[in-house]
C-alpha cells in the first residue's frame, strides 16, 4: 500500500534524536491499521506479552468527544479542545469506559 513504508521514516523525521530504533521495539500485529505492526517500547516487554495473550489492548487514533458530533458541529458540541495533545491527554484520563452513551 502506498505510504506504508513511509510511516517509520515519518516517525524518525519528527522524533529525530529521541526516536527509538525499530529493531529495539517489541513488534505486535496491527490489524485494520495503516501499518502491519506496531512497536512497543523496549522497556515494556510485559505489555507486548499481555497484548499477544489477549489480555491488553490499544486504542489507536482515538479522541474524546463530549457529544455526538460531525465536521459541521464539533466546535459547538465539544468541551474538549480536540486538536491539542495536552487537553486530549487530560480528557482521556477522565473517560469512563463503562459509562452509558446518551
């Protein structure tokens, strides 16, 4: 697929001197994503093991919406600044995955 080979290069371009080397990462399968594998930090082998056993999961490319929204009304419907990393981190820490959706 076009662009697949560019993903790690893009990561290296952005992270530069603090980028992790690909051969040091614990690779896990990445189904239904733009790449075939994800890399887990070398200091987290237990997370890779749990994932491979089916006891851990990742939420990729997610954010926190406060209400049903689309591209025409998300500014009015969302309390969280959707395009700021720090506010999305804060919102993610407050999410209750067991809360019923309205």
